[in-house]
């Protein structure tokens, strides 16, 4: 037998099918699959056609909206922003090249707010120190969104993140300066500003800034209330966008015996990169045309050998790239009781690792699924990758939203099992126009598909996975 326990011919057939889906979804015709655009319509039409041909039916449980569950989003496009600091009697208006500010509202203003410096880690700062104040923190790439969310939960009026230089600030503008999407339920007054280290050092004095940063690196650092007042203002244009989650269903034999859920986000950014770039179309071949492609081919194979005792649902989520929004909308209005889902498997950015790469188990130790997963992995000769690496992606993908609602949800992918495969992708293609089909690696993706197929078939039958999960 070849990799994954199938013949080489079958393995290559699966690989060709997955490659074909990616070629469609990541083609220029689909325009980067941005929610609320013609790219969304083309993407969802393609997915529905494929699933219907495999024998699945609509899973929305809503005759008025077959296959596609509407998700209302708020589009927010920045217009302008400014940052001023008053240090003693001096007022520093930070130049545009050294500062940027963004809001989730049409206009937000903090005028003369007290500034508290929290250093590198704001997670353990007391609420009463933050509430109503402008929080100044040192930017940490990859962790900033979670840190800022935590700070705003504590009641901060604004957050100023200090980035390294103007190049870093331009990266922020590229990421935050375009259209952003959010759910109406999450709309709140969030005012984020970014300033360069040179600008903050000029305002506070370089020696004083260096001492603050040095102090923040010590284990006994305490947040410091500065004798500084900040004015942060930003405005944006807003409009409503109606997007959609796709929900398909492979009916089971035994009603009310629970469901197995497969999910992958279909969306990407449309365009990205600097306006001067020759290629600005973000095709999103790995992220996440590959996840959708694997999910579609898995659905085909499951339907071919079904039905099973339990229903198998297929969920294509929208707006994952803007904060897991489609998954959040799904759990607020699911077509089935969430507590009846016996297992959920997320497919995201799967086509970057070769055959034989270890499996990243995102969500290990958090659900009753560990035993079944370990058993099937052993049968197939698969090995686990770095748990530390996999854990870094727990809150950055859709299964996290389900876990938060006590749904047993995991992501199994060799893409997150080995830094040797993941890091080059993150450095050169992640959220870039260079994420095209020419750069994908399908060997590991097909192995992961076959692993999921065996796990799902086991979980979808009562004889091999009773309703109690025992």
C-alpha cells in the first residue's frame, strides 16, 4: 500500500481531485474570494455544485435559504487618524509617517487621556489600572490582536502600540488600512493607534523611553502611569455587507443520533500588498482554497461509502480572515443543537507539508476525541508533531469558536506539525499575493484527508462511537 493506506493510483487520483478544486478556487477568476463580492458568489456556486453532485443536500434547515445561510457584516474602511502626545507643556503632533490610528466606529476620539505604559505583556494588568486610560504597549508581532482585545475588555479608552520603524508601520497600514469586516454584535468603540519607536522616543526623550523598555523586560515590572496625555482620533466609512456560510448535509440513517461536522473557511482577502506591487491579487491557494478542496474531496469519498448512522455536515465559513466571523455567526444560529455535534474537524492551510510529515493536533487534550484520534493515527502509522507549535494556532482558526461553545472541535494537519514546513510558507506566502497554486504541496494534504476519512467514518457510526462517546 502507498501513503495513507491506499494504492499509489488512488493516492494520485485524490491528489488530482484536490489540485483541481484548488485550481478553480484560487484562480484569478475567483478574484481572491473576498466576502460580499462576485468572488464570493463564484466560490459558493462552485462549492454547492460539487456537493450536490456528490449527493449532499442543503443543511441550512431553512427552506428560504437553501445551502447558504446569510451572515450580515459591517464593512469598515479607515478614512483618517491622528495621534498627539502632551508631555509636560510640550505638545507633539506625530507626523503621518510615524503614526496611524484606526477605529471600528464612524468616528472615535480620546482627548487628553492619561497614558499608562504596560510594556510587552498586558495580560495580567489589573482592570482598574487600565480602565478609562490610553494604554501604551510595545508591539509583539503575532500576539498584538489578542493583547489589544484583552486590554479593551478591561476598559481601556485606546491602545497605542509601539512598532519598530516606519517600515513596520507601513506593514500595519497595509493590513489595517483597508476595508475591515466585523459582526454587528461585535461592533464597539475600539480605537487602535500605532507609532514608531523613534516618534515615541522623541516625545518622551530617548533616555526615558529606553529605561521604560528595559524596566518592562524585568520579571517584577509594574505598569507605569506616565505624566503624558494622549489625544487619539480616527474616522472610517461604514456599510452593511451580506455574506454567507455554506451548509451542506449528508443525511444519516438514524435520526437524532448526533452529527459530525467538517468545516473550512472559503474566504480570502481579494487584493493585498502595496498599491505599487505588480501582482496584488491574493489568490489564497494554501489559505484556504486547499482546506476547502480537501473538505470537498473528503465529502465526496464519505458520500460514496455512506450513508452512516449520523449526519455528516459540511460547513464553509465566511470572513474567517477578519476574526472567525462566519464561525461565530454559525454558533449563534446553528441548524442543529450544538450539543448534538459529536465531533468537528477544521481544515485550514493544509497544502504545505510533504508526505510523511508529523500531524499537528490543534486542540489536543481539550475534547473526548483524543483516544479515537490516537488510535487511528497509530493504525495509519502517523506521528504527532510539536504540541507547542500546534497550540500556537488554537485560537487562530475556526474550531476555537466551536470549542468555546463546548463542541468537540479539533484541527489535524501536518501543516502545523513541523516548523520546517510551516515557517517558509509564513515568511514568503502567508497573506501575500504569492500564495498561488504553483507553490502548494499536496502530499501531506492527501495523507491528512485519508486520516480524517477513517476517523469520521468511525465517529459517524454508533457501533464504533456510541452516543455517549464511550
